[in-house]
C-alpha cells in the first residue's frame, strides 16, 4: 500500500493516461508527486534517465510514457515505434531497479496479444500466436517491457507489475487528424463534418471489427487500485468486458456530436485486428470493475475536445 506522502513518479504525466493517473492520485490524497515533461527528461537517453532516478529516488513509479499512435502511425513507422518505446521503457525500468524503487507499474496495451487470440483474450494467451502486422513494432516493445518487469521479479524479487489496458479514450486524448486512435479521430471527423455542413463522412475499413473502449479515468482508478493491492509476474488486463463494432461506434459518436449526415465505409482501407476483447475476469476477482458507460464517456470526451488546442492542427 502506497503511503500518502510517498514519493511517486508518474512518467508521461502530460499524456492521456499519465494525466489521468495524476488526477486520481491527487484526488486520493497523494501529494508528493514527481513529474517531468519529455523536454525536461528524455527517457530515451540512458544517462539522463539514470541521473534523474539517482537524484530523485522515487519510491513508486507509474510508467505511462510511450510513443503512441493510431493504425496509420503504427503501420507507417514501425521502426520508430519499436525503438522509441523499447529504449524508453528499458532505461526507466532498469534505472528504477538500480535506485531501489519499491514498486513499479508498467502500462502496456492490448495489442500485445496474438491477432487471432481466443476471445475474450486472457492474460495467458500472450506469445501464443502471430501479432497484428499493423502495430507489430509497438506490440513487440510493450511485450519486452512487461517481460523485463517479470524477469526482474523472478531474478531479483522486484515488485514490478504490468497492466494491459484495452482501447482508451478521454480527457487529453490525441485528436490529430492523421496520428490519433479511432475514437478521438471519429470525434474530430464528425465534429468538423457538422461544422462544415458535410452531407457525408467516409470512414476507413468495413466497420465490422469489434472493439472495447475504457474511459481513461476508469483506467487510472484501476491502476492506483492495483498498485495498492496486486503483486505478481503475470500482467493484468484492464477493460470493461464489453465490445461494439466500429460501425456502431461511429454511429454513437455521430449521435453525441450531433452529426446527422451519411456515414460511408471505404473497404479498400485496412480494418486491423478483427476482434480485441479483453478477458477481465482476473481484475474483477481482485475487486475492481469499470464505472463509466461508453456514451457518457464519449460525451465527456467531446466536451474536452471542444477546449483542446489540437483542434487547430491539420
């Protein structure tokens, strides 16, 4: 259990996940947080990372820093996604271990599981089949990070745990027109279509893949819960256990945004993994379940988008 005055480093605190973890920690009364932007501390630089941990000596670490992106970014820049994420997480995890961090949480992604994994995907299906090609570089980096935590635990008794969230959305999401994930991309696209009076919006793929979505503040709640209650070498899935088609998601986002035009699907574009539902029974047995229903979460996210400076980016 983390003490309220414990020194806690949240890596990636300006990102969607990191900022949600900071909000949750502060709301729960944790007041001794160590925060550095990527400009202040580049975790890809080993010397910088080691110097930071040696100077600050955090007791707990939430490793939420990562290079992230949607299907376009992952498929087009696999070398960058593999290198940046691998170097960043290896530097941070090793420096944490070298400097006596009591407990570290590594944030992964559900894309670590095989493309054709059993559905819903249990934690033990990891490395039982081929990965989805469109985000293989990112997935390999995340698998390496969680395995490094597992090996440090096994070899040295380090209490380093990993959690695998499903698709996330919420406050401080990335709404970039080319580098965002599907839900924030839909929010931007339908909002701009409504503003421009467009009669039709064209979306990638067939709309048939099934996806699960978790509001990021629910993830943060689960992260703090697990940091305080869970130890073990096996990762923990974090999700809702519910899914819907991309087509249904598009229709729901259009409804929330107020776009009333036609939605057309471009089947020449890739769909990605056909289905990605997490088995969250392990987390439920530990005593945690999600709180925010999808339509409510999309409404809160759209309100955030309307005040997001990234709306101006093209």
